[in-house]
C-alpha cells in the first residue's frame, strides 16, 4: 500500500524523508497511518486526478467562450459591412437611392 510520509522514517524497510511516496505492506502502512506518521497516497492521487479534471473542464469552457466571442465578432463584422459610411445602418430608402 502506498503512503506519503508525514515524518522521517528509518526502519527495516529503509530510510524515507518527509513527503516521500513509499510502498509498504498493508499491515505496516496502516500502522504508520494510524500513528500519524503517514497518510494514504490514494487520497493524494485522487485529489490530483480531480484537480486535473477540473483544469481540463475549465480549459474547455474557456475554449468554448473564445469560440463564442469569435462568432460574435464575425456577426458584428457582417453588420458593419451593411452599415453606411457614416456608421448608421442602411435603410430601404438609402438602398433605393443607390
């Protein structure tokens, strides 16, 4: 079972620094967790996976928003093409004059 060390560890399974990700047998891992010397690494991996998923969703939302703005700009550009040089939109009377 993988754990992240909260304290330094020196024992028969080696020496491990604070924050090290270590794979212990279940019995020893649970004893270290119960004593507050380590925390389950699965929790951290799940947190990381959730954070990555949220970041991907945020990037997707930003991309959709950017596409929406591009479409809006394109629509405004078409509206400007039909505007008269003074900036007012063409009317049916203006079209008849030309």
